[in-house]
C-alpha cells in the first residue's frame, strides 16, 4: 500500500511540473511560447535582377507552408504575434565545377533572402538576417525546364533555416 501512494505522489508531482512549463514543444523542435497564437508573413518581393517573376510568390508560399505544417499557429494577414517580412535580395546562376576542357559540369543556382523577424511577445528573439542557399544543375540539363524545381528545393532549405532561427532554440 505504501508503494502505490509513493507512485501516485510521483505521478502527481510529475504532472504538476509538466503543466507548469512555460514553453510548448513539438516534434519539429519548435519551442514557441504558449502566448504566441498567430503568425503573419508579408509577400517577399523580388529585388534581384535575374530572379524569375514567380520566385517571390513561391518563396512566400513556402514560408507560410512550413509554419502551417510544423506549428499550431494561425496564419493571419497582418500583425501576427510572429511577423516575417523581407525580399529576395539575390539570385544568380553561375558555372560551377569547371572541367579540364574549360566547360562547366554544373550550373549553380543561388538565392538569397533578406528577412526581418519580429516576435511581439519576446523582443529578444527579433532579428534581421540574410539567408542563402543553392542547388546545382548538371550542364547536360536545361535550366529553363528545371528552374522552378530548383527554386522549390532552395525554398525548402531557406524556409527551414528561417524557421529554425525564429522558433527553435538550438
């Protein structure tokens, strides 16, 4: 009988400790204060000469998608508890991996995004940063037919980097 009382007491103490924690955790590694309920993501305009016309829309939607998929936050048009704004500041496609015959074996697509993050509940987490990622395309493939696929892959990497910096404490 004494052991069951001890076990019951330990279970009760453990439950109290777990419910008293301030941060909420998810399997994605996000650590978001329970007071944070909403996120707003402004359209990311293109300020890069070579960027395809749809790259701003593709990036903006990818950033929204990661927050919808990996958090319980409600996406709002403006004035969210977490706010993202910025623009695509760089886009290039340059030869990479030059071969002995001075031909490029790869074309490297690089995209850079300038992001301003505002956490209205915790100003210490605010930041302004540049995020840059790239993908390589074999020279044997045509850029025009693969560019959107490459941009989507770059966006996946960029948005994960931004998500990690904004809501994980790694």
